[in-house]
C-alpha cells in the first residue's frame, strides 16, 4: 500500500483527523503523521520512511497477530502491551491491514 492510499483510508474513518504531534520531540528528524479520533491516537507512521506503521491493538490479540503475520512486531517507541508495529509490503494483505486500523479506530472511538 502506498502512503497516499493509507493516509486516505485513515482519514476516511468518520471523525478522524491527522496531526504531526512529535516534531518537537525529535527536533524535526522524523515526521510522524498520526491519526486521531475523539482526541486519541489510533495509528501513526513516519512519512519520511514509509515502511511501517504503529496501530493501537487490544492486548489479547497481539500474540495471535504476531504468530499469524511476520509483518507484526514491536511498535516504535510505544508500549508493546497496547500497540503493534506493522511492516508494509510484507505478508499482511492490505485488507487485513485496513481491518486492524479500523479495529484500532473503533477501540479508541469506544465502540
């Protein structure tokens, strides 16, 4: 999946918005684009190096996802108890990636 397709999918979720909240922490070395709903982040990635994303995930699903997909691993700089890192262009089909993003969005939304 390319960066614009992924971004457009995240923004297509009702009430979602995007921000670049981490620039002050990394002194402009990384440009992380984060997606929010109800003021809480559900997904983000580095636009300078679009090779993976971080997705909020239910703790009870993480082990199963890691055993199913080589693409799923530790998140970048977040708690591995509530987040996963997903590598693009790997063994995870785009539809499964979108499903994980939607589940993250719904979890944050409170559904």
